[in-house]
C-alpha cells in the first residue's frame, strides 16, 4: 500500500501551509495507521508526536537533510527516519550538526547511523548527474559509500527510467513531496513560497497535495514494490518519547556532602543571618524551613535550588543587583534564606504550596530579574559553568498576524494599495481575519464585487497564524545534566550559545530545567543611582537593607509623585494611589494586586471599607484573620488557599489544587469541587448554607485573585525606586532622564518632574557636561549625548580632552576637538547653549564659526589675537527657541515666556508652574504656550477640545467646551502664547483648567 512519507509542515517555514492538527485529522480520514513528517528542522516534532498520539496514529519522525557530495560543489538530499529511540537520538545529533554546517559530512552520518533509515533522493543528488554523464567509477564509489554508512537505505524512484532499472538491485521507494493538504491549497503554498523567497520550488512537478493520489497512480502501478515500501518503512519505525521524567543536572558541590545536606546547611546558615537582630518568636521560621526542605528533597529538587543559588551568589559577588523575587518563588523561605529572593515569606503570610505543591508534581519555577545590562553576564556564567553542550537558549516562533498576512499576501499578488488599506482598516476591530470575513459588512461588500480582492483576503485568511519566523525566547535558558542533544536538536543561538529547536513548553514536557533570566530596566536604574550616590557622596546604599517605613518615601507616594516609579506611573494607578492614600509598604502590595482586570471591580468597595464608609462582613469567623488586612475582600490567591484550609480543612496543597481547578470555571469541575468542599466542611461541623456561600465566594475570586508573592516582590522594586527618589532626587532624576535620552517626550517629562522635586536642569556646557545629567547638589547639567548628532564616542572624547584642562574659550575648544568633531556638531553645541559661558553670543559664534575653524587649520600662520571677531548681538527669542529645537529636539532652556515676565508680574497672572491644589474651584488668569490640542465630538455632534498649556517647567491640561471652543476656534494655534481665563477643577484626581476666555498674546 502506498503512503506519503515526505511531508513538510508549516514548521519548515519554506512555503508549506500544512498545520499539524489538520494533517493528522486528514490522515485519520484516509485510514493512516502511521504518519511521518520530514521537516528540515525538528521544530514541530513534539507537537506532531503529541497530536498523533491524541488521534491514535503512530508518529514517525523524519528529517530532510543535505548530505555532502563526493565533489565539493555537489550535494545530496536525503530523508532520515528514526526507526527506534536510538535512531531518534541520532537524528537529534545530526539535526544539530546540519543546523550548524548546512550539510552533513559522510563521517558524521556514519557515526550516528544506528537506528536510522535513509531515503536517498535520487533526482535531488549528485548521483543523477553521475548517471547522466556516465561517470561509472564515481557512481560506483558513491553507491559503495552510501552502502557502507547506512544499514538501511532506499533510493527514491527517479523520473529517469534507465536509472530506476540500474538501481533495481537496491531497495527503492516512491517519494512524493507534500507541502499542502488539498489541491485548493496550492495557491496558498505558491504565495507562501514567494513570501519565504522560495519561488523555484513552488511549482516543482513532484509537489502534490496530501489528499491526492490519482496523478501518482501510473508511478504506483509501474513500481508496486517501491510503492509498498512506503508502508514497510512506516511500520518499521517505532519510537516512544518520555514525558514523565525530570532531567535536573547535578550541582557540583565540591565537597563529599550530598546535595540534600549541602542545601540544608546553606539554608540554615542563611536563616541565621536573616534572623540576626530580629525580635519575637523565631521558632516558626525553623519549623517552616524544616518543612520546605523536606518537600524539596521528597520532590527531588535539591540540585535545582543549589543551581539557582550558585548563579545568584555569583551575580551578587560581581556587584549585579538581583531582583527581590518574581512570581510565586518569593513564597519560599528556602529561597529567602539562600538569597535567591529578598522577601520574608512568613512576614507577608505567603504560602509555600503556591510555589511548590507536594500534591501536584511539577517543576519549580524560579524566574530571576537582573539589570538589563547585566543579564547576559549571568547567563554567560551559567554557560561556562555547565558547558556549551548543556546550556542553551530556547527557540520561539513568530506567526503571521492579521496585518502581516494581508500585507505579505498583497505584496506577492501585487494587489491594489487602496484595497489593502481598506482591508487593514475594516479588519482592525476583529480578533482574526476569519471573524472579520464573517462579520464585517464592508469586507463582504468589497470581496463580493472584486475577485482579486476576494483572492487576496482568502489567502491572507489561510496564512494568518502560520509560523513566519524563528526567534529566541526573551528570557528562557535550558540547563541540562547531560548533553542537550540527547533530548533536543540544537542550532546556533545568541551569546555564543546554542539554541534548542524545541519550544519552552516542549522542553518542560520532556523534563528539562528551564530558568528565566529577565532583564529589568528598573534594576539597572536602581544600581546606577546607587553607584552615582556612592561616587559623589561617598555613601554606600545597600538597597536590600533600606527601611520599608521611610517617612519621606511614604510621603512621596501619598502625594502621588510617582513619575519614574516602577509599576506606579500609569494614569489609572495614580488615580488608585490618590484614593488609597498610601501609608505603608503593604499598601503598595495591595495596589499592585488590585489594579488588574478583575480585581478592579472590588476597588470601590475596598476603598469604602478602608475609610469606614461601608461595613465589613465576614461570612464566618475563620475568614476574619485571613481577610482583615484587605478589608474583607479576597485580593490574593493565597487568601483563597487559606480560606479552604481554615474553613474546610484542606491541606494547603489540596487548597491550591482547588484554587487552580475552580479558576478555570468548567461547570463539571465546579460541581465536583463543590461536593468535595461541602463534604470536607461538614466534617468540621460547618453549616451547609454558609459552606455553599463561602464556596461561591472562592469561585467568584479564584480566576483573578492575584499572586501575593509576586505582588510583594514587585512592590519592593517600586519602593526601592521611590526611596531613592524621595531621599536622593537629583541622582534619581539624573539616571532616569539619562536612560531615556532619544525619547524627547520622556526626557521632557522627567525634566519637568525635576522642577517639581526642586532639582534644576541647566543647559549643556563644554566645561561641565558629561555623558549623563551630571548632578551638582540640586542642579543637573544637560549631557552631551542629548545634543543631536553628538554621539557617545565623540562625547567621551570631549570629556577625555577636558581632563587635560578646562576649555578656555571657543577657540580653545575647537582647536582641541577639531580632529573628531565637525562643523555641524559645533553648530548644535552653540545652539544648545554649550558655549554660553564664554564671551560671545550664539549669533556671534555662528557668524564667525568658519573663521574660527580656519584659524585652527592655519593657526601657525595666523595669531588668535589677529582674528577679527566682532560681536553682533543675539538672535530674537523666537529664533533662539527654533535653534534650541534644532539642537535638542524641544524647548526647555529658552523660556518661551521670557518676553512676558514683566507683563505677567504687573498683571498678577499665573503660569502652569504656579498651579496647585490650592487653586481648585478658583477662577484664575494664566499665561501659557499651547503645546497640545485634541478635538473631539460630543454626543450632540458639537466640537470641543482638550488642550495642554505649558511654561518652561510644567504643563496644565485644560478643556474648552463647545460654546467656548467655537468662539475662539480661529485663534487656536499650536506654539502660540495665550492669556487664559478659567476655573481650576479636579477631575479624575488631576488638576484641569476649564477655559472661559482666550486671548492670544504672541
């Protein structure tokens, strides 16, 4: 019986449109008992294996590979199939070699040939040309070589009958290249092939649809034995993948101690350090530690904790700031004792079983945060410790999204741009193109009247969600105790490492250890701020030991001065902070958990209860100690676990399983869990009615209760930044603003924030600027790298040259920097104000710049004193503003209201910087420059606008309602200076000016 045995799926990313699920279902329809794939990478193998098993079809793992030729310019296409598990492992190794070299040497195939069946693609090899050219000696040499290196080898039936006859003494087989399922998919395949730049193979006569055999029948009839060999090959392949193992590496303890004893000793030593100076009963800590260590040992994870401890220790010893924790790992006291996390799990009432549940066997998940500029250093340490063959990054796949599917298809079909723009617009509100096709009246109208448009949309619809490219997992690293090629094929990756060909989910299914190394920009900022303080103040900040009840920090948070603070900057979060009135670290934890989809629904009730405007009711007294801190409302997953444990007698492990089960909201599961909950409650003599009420309460919150361990960890990062901002504002602003250079919007936002903190930004200076916003007490000097066209290298050279002595004047600066700066940079330095400390005005310097540059070039012939530099006044204020924008990208140092200072003072007017909460409900007169305007339509279809006015240091949002907007519409111009009369209102906890009258001053 003939069966297709060369099938390439969409994982090959070569034009194939075959999705694995669709392929397997089609194979079931065609009564296949075995099915093979032969992609040129092994990306889809685990997906294919699982899907086949699900549909009760035997998976056969094949691989398309290029074998080297006898002659250097020649090559041979072959198909390799894993006959057994040994063959599968050899396939992983060969695939890794192929991914690195783009071909397989004969020697490597011979080394790893056990358990493999080979099909030699006769028409895609050097054998074809050897036959045609009658190169008998070379032909025989190649056939002998193939026979020697492979125990089982088939030759594919050729289009050349003479070759087939000569090869009849060998085993032959019919191979048909399958890259689409149905005949109607051929157009999709052709389009995809061109997208992937594979036009030559797109229309090969050997390509056929999986569900077609009719056009193959003559070949099948002519070569019946070769046709039947497809079934023989499939039947002879049998592999089994093990998804019930844990493949943890052994940590090299460098002592005779077992990993269990070593971990225990480290944890106890760490606990003693953590408890130094701690008052109160310490016994619960020792009890918890003993319990956690026993669970870790029973589950076989001693080495896991040691591995993480080791690279965290390396990071800290190397001066790398390690995040306080992430996810549920902070619930582990062992992690706290080892220094892996900085969160005291007992202090914050965190549940260890939420992290590691002895009743649910799964790999622990410790994700680590590092400064984004040091993350790679830690990964390299792990790579070097365990070796390149045991550590790898992880592959992940990008897919065709709605827009890319439409755009790529339109490009290949050379479609009308107008049609494409309409499709992009009308499909935008819908989740997928398929839904858009079904629901969008506009798309239906276009496609019903235009066949070309219909073709474009239909092909794009089929391409959507197919694999488009392979990339690297953002954080995941695999660490193995053996060579990784025993479990996954590899390919070249980043950081001089290999990368797996299996995705993270597949690798974890195989039992391999995945650790996420995440780069957090905020940790980089914290470390840089602390370093700057140490450099300038000679004061070391140990961020792990700062007090969590610092008055300045809590006051800053209470006043919602959260610009630049991790997790707290968004408008919605600011609103919650204002209403909550933060007065403790725990309040930050609560905010991070509350301000999320789901928990947000509880915010109004939570706030009313917090300020005693709503009574707190507990369904049962056992819930009070669990919910008291959150005003009787479930916010955290840990609370659900504790309620089930305290009220119904669940173990903490069982309670976590209950939480996971009911969070999925499946009716049958909910009903079964209810019965169990009521039954267990009854055993504790609980009232049945109350038991049902509490179960419903658990179900209501289970799907969005937040992980408190994560909330505490990230609240700590927020607090660290807030502490630095409150206590060291100039250093905070320096580093934060420097980190966003390149984003004019962010730079300006942080510069405005500096003024609110009484930190003042001064213009750049050739004698004071550096590569950062250089702090000098409460002043920051604008950096060289914030000036357009002045790159980091040139800026460093300016600073290095200055170390030899300050620049005396413009001539001195140009003469000492002429070798690495040019006229455009000198011009921008002048416009930015970097020469303002010298005797000449900007206009004078610009008008004489060529003369000064020439003096430097011919200085030996012309004395500086003989240069005729005549002062020529200065530019107008408007010109200075325009020139500053050219140099910096925005206005900040040239005060747009400078010419109106006397007018403002004389008439007792205000500017945006003057406005604060004391002005609420007051009618004011204000002068400001209009920097933003957004027009909208009301329900009555009238026009109104939101506007922003600003001065040199601050901004003020305002609103012009329809009547006022219509009255002043003709004079509203961006960049102009206005006198505004209006009332200050507080809306959504932000100050806003309601405009009554407008008068343009400029």
